[in-house]
């Protein structure tokens, strides 16, 4: 029997000075935690946004739900939106976080006023497909062979980025993911494989930005661009020369695209 969702572990960051005009909820990917959004948090609060970063169920200090599913996480996000949301709530999800963000539309539609979907997909496809099976195998095989996440994660992550990617934000991603629990890592891979949300795309009636790295092989830009065409009024940004972690590989370019979208498309109350 699955356990009911509970309020996840999260942190709230307030802009200095005047009261905020809206809140951005940051959802990390399957390999991550709330700590790796540092450069996005700094940019958003400097622009006057309040920011809520969470650790998804099973991440950080929280107990791993059995089973861990995209829908379980989406329902937990609904609780967080009701507790910390206001008149303008934007959900920004990366990779698995983008799947959770989409699924949350089923549970908390009235609390979501905009989306930023980074390097994600509306569906993983058939779990029995060759690409899908290889996705799972490549990520859990080193663990099955006795390799620790701290030894395995750096190579895996850098292979998902553009060649030569580096800098403080990349180092932060690597160090954050290297501290993940193995049980969470395995459960997250299984959860991603089971996601199906293509029916949601035509129903999204809020501003949506899709943003992807040109070199991303995990969530290819061409797939995200096609996904954007299924959402009325959605925008799409292709970050040339970047991979799956565009927001870490080039934080300034990623943040500029996000802040431009938010400034143009989201009306924040005074």
C-alpha cells in the first residue's frame, strides 16, 4: 500500500527590501537536491521573487516513500503550494522535477500560475523500450557492481553535460548529487520510467517556458521543442552548446532567459 504524501522538506528565500510579488518553486531533478539551485536562487531574489526550494519526497532528510512515484511527489507539491503559495506561483522543474511539475497540474491547478520546464519531457515512453531499458541499466549498473554514488556520480553527471563544462555551479551539482542515498537514486530512476503526462499538455492554460540544452541527450532539445508546440502560447529556448544541466553549465545565460520570461509573461501583484 502506498503512503499518503506529507509536506516535504523545503527552504524559503525572501528578496531583500520591498515585499515580494510572487513565488518561484524550484524542483530538482532525479539526481539532485534543493542545495544545487544556489545561482538560480540568487538571481531570482535579486529580481524580487520569493523562492521556495524543496527536497522531493525521499530526498534530503525525508524518508523514502514506497513506492516513490511522480504522482506521489506531485501530490506532495500540492501540499507545499497550498502552504507557501500566494497570488502568483511559478513552478520551475528540472528533468524529473519538470515531470512532477506537470503532474501537479492534476492536483493543484488553481495554485499554479506559470511554469518553467527545464530539460524534461511529458512522458518517458514505454518502460520496455530499448532506449528506456538502457537508460535504467546505465544508471544502476555501477551500483549493482558495488560502486558508490560518490565515486560514480561525477563521471555520470559530466557525461550528461557539454564537453568541458565546469565552474562553481557544475562543481555544486556534482558535490550535491554525490551525497545522495543509494535507495533514493534507484527509486528515482524507476519513478522517471513510469511517467506519462502527454494528456496534460493541451490543458495547460498558464504561461509556460520550455528550456533545453542543444547537446542534451537525456532530454533532447528537439523533444522539448515539440512538447512546447502542444501547449498553447508556450515559449521554447534552445541553449546552444549546453547539455542536460544548462542552468549549471552556464547560469548567466539560463537565468537571463528565465527572468526575461517571468518579466514578460507573469503578472505579479503589488
